[in-house]
C-alpha cells in the first residue's frame, strides 16, 4: 500500500510516514498571543494572590473593621460569576476578546488602587463588587482568545500550551502570598495593594496592542445567521453539561477554604507542630502541583480527561480523610501531596474541558469555569464555619470529603456517558491534530 505526498504528487515508499511533533515550548514562544497570555496570567495571579491573605488585615488595621466585618469582605467575590457570565456572553456575541480583556484588566488596576486609597470601610466592599468583579473576567477572555487561535491553527502542542499557561498562573499563586507578606511588612499594607494594582495593569503589557481574530462562524448564509443569532446566548439545555461539570468542580474546590482556614489552627493548637513543619506542610501542595502538571496532559491522552478528573476528585477524598484522621506530620504531608495531584489535574485540564462542553460560546464557558472558585470559596467558607462549630477539629474535614465523593460519582457518570463521544460534547483531551493527520485508531 502506498501513500501519496499531497504537496508534490510523488509516491512515498511503503510504510508509515513519521511526522515529528512540534515542540510545545517552541510553538508557544513563536506565537505572540500564547507568549503574552502566559506572562499575563503569571502577573495577574501574582498580584491577586499577594493581596488575598492581606486584605482582612488591611480592613482591620487601616479601616478599623471588626474581625467579623473583615470576613464578610470575601462575600464580594459572589459578584464574579455573574459579571464573568455577562462579559463572556458579550465576548461570544462580538468576538472582541482582546478589547474586553483590556477593559477588565484596567478595571482591576483602578479597583485595587481604589481599595488601597480607601478611607471608609464601605469603600472596599463597593469597589470589590463593582470593579474587581470585572477584573476576574480578564483571564477568561485570554483563554477564549487562545481557543480561537488554536481552532484556526490545530497542533499537537495546543493542549500543552494551555497547560503551560495554567502553570504560569499556578506559579503566580505560589510566589504571590510570600511576596505580599514581604512587601506589607517592609512598606505597608496600602503599598502592597498598590503593587497588586500594578500587577493587574501590567498584564496588558505583554499583549500590547495585539489584535486577534474572533471565533469563526459557518460560511453558509443560513448557518451563519443561526450562529450569530445564538452566539453568546446559549440556552440552559446547551449549557447543561458545562453547568454540571462546574457544579461538580465546586464540590471539589469547597475543601480549599476549609483546609486553609482550619488546617493551620489544627496543626498549631491541637498537634503543636513547630512553625517550620506547619509551613512545610502547607507549602508542599503547590510544589507537587507544578511538578505534576506537565505529566497530566500526556496521561489524559491515554485515559480521557473526565476519567482523570474522577481520579483526581478521589484523591481529594483521600486527602480530606488524612486531614480528618491523621495526627502525624507524615499523614498530613500525604494529604497535601494528594491535594497537589488534585489541582494539577484541574488546573491543567479544567479550562480545556469547559470550553469543549460549550464550543459555541467558549468565552462564556471560560468565564463560568474560571469564576467558579470565587463562588466556591464563599460557600465553602460558610459550610466550613458551620461544620467547625458542629463537628470541631479535625472532624470538620469529613464535610469536604463528602462533597468530594459527590464529585467522584458525578465525574464517573459524565465519563461513561455516550454523549461525550459526540462532536461538541467530547470531554476526553486528545491532542488536536492537523487536518488530514491520522489518529492511529483507524
């Protein structure tokens, strides 16, 4: 059997023609959009994660808020999913990804500057709802722009590029809290918030005035009219897979605020661990996450993304079981290593799966998925507070373990559903192949 070389019409010898896959890093560095998104995601995560642990201290020390009032500030994040959906829907209607990204990034810049300059307690709350809700939608526009570009330029490296961008975001969250503490201790809390504003504004710089074409619509007139009429306005039925997927993700994420609120207290007041041991246990998770993220995409090609997410949710269940039952530092280290595996999977694949579950409105899908942690943090914090009162430490961790079990069952059902094999609803994450390339399964 012979294969023809399409470009020259010459016949090639019998046997498969080997095609060398392009280097993921080379493709990323050669594309100004991919390169700019990676840097922008790092800067955004660096700024926001620097402010997150310090904002309550700022409200108490600078604006004389009570501890209860300072805790209520985190409820302003409930505006993020609503704003994210509205921005995403407009992006899908107009295709103006980069313009909306710059507006959202500017809202973050002025929002954090406003918080830093606040003189009354009500000001950060209003700014958090009005401006910072829009700031959270900037990232979803970038991932939607990347999706549009990857649709036009299919490559085996595409999934790896998304993973690298998510790794850059994770790296920002690893460095940011320590950097924020350092700036606040040396210069002050207001100055730290100004630095956060600068990071949010600086994410515009690596992308400059770059213009990216919007999503492609069908060329048949009737199909194009239908696409334009429905773009950005997907119905509940069309969004059902995405909403179920995101709801299960909320169950997985709900354990994070519980862990960060109560695991340090448990290690300090009941287990009496030394400060260095407590810091090492808390800090091991993001390091494990970063180490595993490059492996996740390769593993997902073999197993399918949804099966892998079911396994990750099961790791979360095991991690919370460790927190609830273990009294040794080794047991809590094991729990944190398991949590690192959880977030390596969801950070690498979550945005890819969300976009493939709503391929006709990828900005909406990106916004819903990326803003869901804000909702989950608020709800998880509330559930954790009630659970700590009802069950005490460390048994409060049985609550996120139960949420995780719901996620495991849900992802297993989604993974085994026949709908996942249909175009537009496929949840496995194989590499997008160039047109005409063989998948090896025929």
